[in-house]
């Protein structure tokens, strides 16, 4: 679903972090709302286990988003959880430059991210592609990952 | 203990988040200090499990407060935990408007928060009231909650 | 509320561990049910954060009890949570012998457990007593704890 | 996907718990292996956060299964994670009797579990059905849940 | 520190699991006691975050050991933590057969475990060896790991 | 390794918090990178367990540092973990004034921090010193801690 050869070249931007503590929302609902947030533009969403007042084992719901998306995502939280208030802050982000390529191998094609930042370079294989190639080739994922990483490092 | 018909009408404000990592404070002490912080004006207080340096399974103590309360609450942390430094930041908060009412039902009276934000509305039953009405009426809490929520939705 | 000079002299017994995973129960409900379990004879009750199937951030509810209490406590779990099945096992327990005394000090009286097991001895101050004596004497809890522990060690 | 009117009538059985600690397996891999375990007959699978030796923030992978499935699931763990040993134990399980029905409502059909154990009865709506009916009827999930639970309680 | 060519050939044994809940022990102390337990024969030791009664964010200390070591390790727990009772159980363990070799590569020597169980085979590089070879060769650990894994897979 | 009689007299400063979510980094690697970050100037580093998208039980890596160190530490994260982006923010910090002394006792010498903030004073024994004095004197750590704290409080 990603275009081959997409580039992200800026290495700094700003992102908004939105958080809310939930002691009246279930695990099922947390899983549902994370999916809805991601579908509606959140760049990341996650849950942290916390112990709240009155001895309540509860959760903190967190998300990162483009600042322009803040209001939309806040409304989703209010609609789909028991939250009655969220807190938010604008953060600086440093990101590795990303060059996304479609790599053709004898095992099949997979997306590879070539990452770089101030002279540091690394490579990240798209995990879902790796999983399906491993199934297709009847190889353990780890084995296939080693073989493909070795191909890339030998270039 | 809350007045009937109290309203919170602003939907934005600022709140201070204070945090400290603790590897030399026990669970008993964390529970004590959370209670003291809440008694002294913290709007929320919670603990997150973390793994600190030297392999220490430890805790992060967090609280939200009105900025004017920051100094008082910092001193409580220094007095009641092993913390030797706290970090703090001012956050924007978005909150649902709250209209608190005392609802009279055949099961007894309970406090209900009518919440709204940009066209989204929801209702929250005061949990402690629900627990005591459930005991009084010898009904499972969930059953009673359904019955009362249904009354409210049918209005 | 404890008698002075109570002794627990056996150092081995058996205890039942009951556990259930919950992805449809809130933090409020978990806190309520822990309290009910303890009131009804559970020797300990606690909650562990877990990640369940379908990406659900959920909880495992656990309790320890005398085997004769197993059925009563299982029913409480079924009544007060969304659990539809619990697992249980009989465990061996090794316990320190406990000699509970009421210690009279210039700060006031507090309960102290003298513990021993195979030549190892230690002393545990009743935490709630310590908290109230600290308040009464306007001393930090830690300071008072040191003073009282030192009295005991100097005996 | 569930048949209408399926019944589980026994209220006790035995189940095997398999566990392994993992400090060399990533979150991606843990999510993958949980899915594979469930596809291959595990009755439940979950992950607990732990702090292991050498200060490693790691995970415990756990599953419940029919004892006849133990060997198959152990092999999946060895194949798909870095585990080099698993521990297992046979547990007693108490389960509520389940009567699964397809409930026809004006909002659409959904699966409902009627649960009972020693005189305790409760009802559980199939969460995924509820989510899709809520979408179809453009109602918040919580609202729909209340309406349907009320229908059932009024029977 | 490991001999070359050590073999573990049995694939089943029994192991004892010892656990205790701690709400009056600090993270520093937990880290200390884990190290002492491992030095005194525990095969594994770890800590799980839990929420205990009275709203205490606390920890469960766990260890695996040879059953003959149970009493020694129990005493260490009683001596070095606030625990006044531990629970224990004998578990079945399934383990992969291990053949430990010292692998000579152009990057230096490192220990490698060749693991097998019922037809499944895998290879595990000793992590600490990998870390020191990476430093010596000024290579990122991941890169070196790929290169060495590829050497092994190509044999 | 610390000088006797070092003082920290300012009670406010600013510190940078850097965070990244990791679902493709192992516990071994997290432990390694925390050590490297601390060696390279991080003032604190820790890991929090989180549940990320696609049901991944993962970790958040966090560190505090002097703002001038931000770029160096970001590069270490990019080099030693799977992170492809970090977020950072400048926080206000309130810190207790610290007066570090080498205390001579009949048990041996140990470092002691005398801490103060707005009239609140407390004392912190260097944990590693305490551990080695306890070993040297064959005393339980807690006992020795009580004895030394009592010496200090009696001054
Ligand atoms: Ni593509
Ligand atoms: Ni992967
Ligand atoms: Ni009122
Ligand atoms: Ni409730
Ligand atoms: Ni008494
Ligand atoms: Ni205490
Ligand atoms: Ni656990
Ligand atoms: Ni639900
Ligand atoms: Ni490794
Ligand atoms: Ni010194
Ligand atoms: Ni956190
Ligand atoms: Ni200490």
C-alpha cells in the first residue's frame, strides 16, 4: 500500500501528544478506540498500565498526531471512552530521513525503509511483508530476515 | 458531598503535570503519598511501573494540579518520598462541560454528570453512589447501572 | 484490632491461588471486587497488567485463600466481574513464624510483628499504626520508623 | 460465526498453563506468536511485562490450552520466539455454564451468552457483534449496550 | 565463561517456582535480591508490577530453581526483603536440547547455542559475546548479528 | 567516586525529556542502550511497558538529559535501537539542594547526601556504599541502615 521510492527528507517537526487516564473503560474498548484513532489520522496510539486513586488498576491512553488533527482525535476519545478531559502538549520531534523502496528478492518483493540521520544509517524491513514472505517460502521469519538483511548489507 | 446542579462551563484550561521516578520508595509509601497529594489539592495522582537503571523495577509518581498548587505539592513529594528532584510542565487541557445533577429514582438518589463537548454528549453515574444504591437494593451493580442508564436515555 | 501476643507457629501450609483474565471489567470494578474478596476471607488479592488477544490492554485478577474458601470467592468473582471462568491451583506456602506484640513507646503504642524462620529473624512495624503515630507526633514517617526500629534493635 | 443455541454444561475441567520468559523477542514477534497460538487451539494467550535479570525490561508469554494441545503449542513457541524452555502446569478450572443464543432485536441480530454458575446468572453480549451493530445503527456502543441489556433484563 | 561443546540432552525436567508479593520493598532492594538469588543458584529471577490491596503499586518477585535449592532461596528472600511468606509449586519443564560451541569467526570468537526439540532447530548467539565483539570491531550489534547468523545459516 | 563535600545549591533548572516507542527492540537491547545512554551523559534513563497498535506488547524508552546533550543521545538511540523518530521537550525541574559528605562510622565510611528544599530536610545514604558495608560487617542492609540513620538523626 505504500509507493515505492517515497522520501521523507525533513528531520525535525512538531507533533502533538494527547493523554487521558481511564479507570472506567474496559480493555475491549481501549483496543477499539486505538483502532479508531489510527484510522482517523493518529500517527501512533498506545496504552500504559497505571495505578490510579482509590486503588484502581487503570490505563493511560496516549496518542501522537499532527497538531491540525488534535480536535478531531479529542472528540473521538470523548465519544468512545469514559474520558471527561484530555491533556495535550506540542513536542519537538527528530526523525530519521526515510527512503522507502520495494526490494525484489528471490523470495518475493518486500518494502524496505532506508533510514538516515546525521551520518547514521540503518535499514528496516516492513514487518507485515516479511511475515507473508516467510509464509509463502515456508521459512522461519528470523531466518528470512537474516537472509534479506545480509543481501542488503552486502550491496 | 457535591451540590446538585453545579456546572463547569469552560472547555479549556491549563494544568500542571509533576513527575518523579522512585526506586527507593515502597508500595505502601506510594499509596500513602497519593492520598496526601489528593487531600492537598492534586486533581489526579497515579503511579506507573518502570524499569530504571541498574535493573531496578521502580515507579514513576505523577500528578495533575492547578499551577498555583505546584509548590505545595512538590514539597509533599519531597517530604513523603525518597525523591530528590521533580520535573514539571504546563499542559493544555480540553474538558467536557459538566452539569452535575442529583437524580431521584425508585432505587434512591444518585449524582449524575451530564457531559458535553462540541456536540458530543454523555452521562456518567457517580460510581460510589451506584455502589451504595446497589447494596441498598440488593442488585448487582451492572444491573442497576443498566436500569438507571436506560431511564436517562429514555428521557 | 489485633490481639497483643498472637502467635502463628506453623511454618508451612497450603493455600489456593485463583486467577482470571479480564478484558471487559473496568479499573473501578477491579478495585471494588478486590475489596469485596478481602472482606470475604481472601488472604491476599491483586491485579496484574496484561496484553490480551486482539490487542486488548487488560488485567489478571489474582487471589490467595484458604482452600475451604475457594467456592465462596469464585462466586464473588463471577458475580462482580465479567469473568466466565477461573483457574485455580493448590500451592505450598512457607511462612515465617509471627509473634504479634503491642509495643509501648514514648510516641504511643504500635503493633509489631516479630518474625522468624529457620534462624532468620526480622521485625515488621504495622504500617497503619506507624502512619497514625507519625501524624500524632508531627514527625516524618521515615524518621519515626528509624527511631522505633532502633529502639527494637537495641533491646 | 457461532451457532445459535450452543450449550456448555459442565462447570469444572482441567486446563494447561504454559509460560516462558522472553528477553530476546520483540513486541512485533509477540503479537505474531499470540495470533498463531490462538489459531492453533490455544484457549487464551497473553503477555505480562516483567523485569528480568541484568536489568532487562522483558515479557512473560502465557497461554491456556486443552492438555492434549500442549505439545503442539510448545513447538510453536520454540519455532516463533527466542524461548529455549517452557514451564507448564495442569490447573483446575471452574466455568460458568454457557448458553449461546442469537438475539433478534430491532437494531439487528447479535450473539448473547447466558451464563450461570451455582445460582449466579449473567449475560454477556458478543463484543464484535455489538461493535458492528453500533456502526450500522450509528449509535455509540455504550448506548446500544444499555438498550440491549435493558431489553434482556426486562424479559 | 562457558565451556565449548557442553551438551544438555534431556528435554524434560521439573523446576520449582517460588513467588512472593512485596509492597514494602524498594526497587533498589528488588534489584539487589535478584542478583543474590541468581548468585545462589536460581535459574531465573524476575519481578512483575502489580496493584495490591489498599491501592498499593507493588511488585511480585518470582524465581525458578532446582527443587533441591528451594529452602536456600526461600531464606534469602526472607533475609533480604520484607516478605513474610512465599508460595511455591513444582512445574514440568520442556527444554530444547542445547549444544554449546565456541564459534571462531574473523570478528573473534563467540559462544553459540545450537538448540533442538522434536525436529525444530535454532541458533542463539551469546548476547554478551556479541556485544563485546561489536565493540571490538566497531560495528553496530545488529549488523554483526546478521553477518554471523548468515555464516551459520550458510554452513 | 564522588568528592566529599560537593554542593548543589541551585534549586531549579531545565532538563530535556526524550522518548521513543519501541516494538521491534528486545529486552536485551533495551538494557544495553540504557547503559550506553547513562555512560554518555543521560541523567536518568528508564523503560515503561506499553501496549502499542496491532496488539504489540512493547516499551517506551525515556531519558532525562542536559539540553546540550540532546543531539548526542538522540543519535545513540537511532544507532542502538529500531527507533526511527524521537520526541523531546524541555521541562522545568525543581531539585533539593544536595550536600554530599563522606561519613565516618564504626562500620566504615559511606557517602551521605544531605538534602534540603524550602525548609524540608532529609538524608539519603548512598545505596551501593550501604550494600558493601553491610557485607563487610555481616549485617542485614536494613539493620545497618537503621543504625546509621539513627546516628545521623541523633547528631
Ligand atoms: Ni509498495
Ligand atoms: Ni520483525
Ligand atoms: Ni449532592
Ligand atoms: Ni462504574
Ligand atoms: Ni492490638
Ligand atoms: Ni512502612
Ligand atoms: Ni504475572
Ligand atoms: Ni463491551
Ligand atoms: Ni541480542
Ligand atoms: Ni567520595
Ligand atoms: Ni508512562
Ligand atoms: Ni536502600
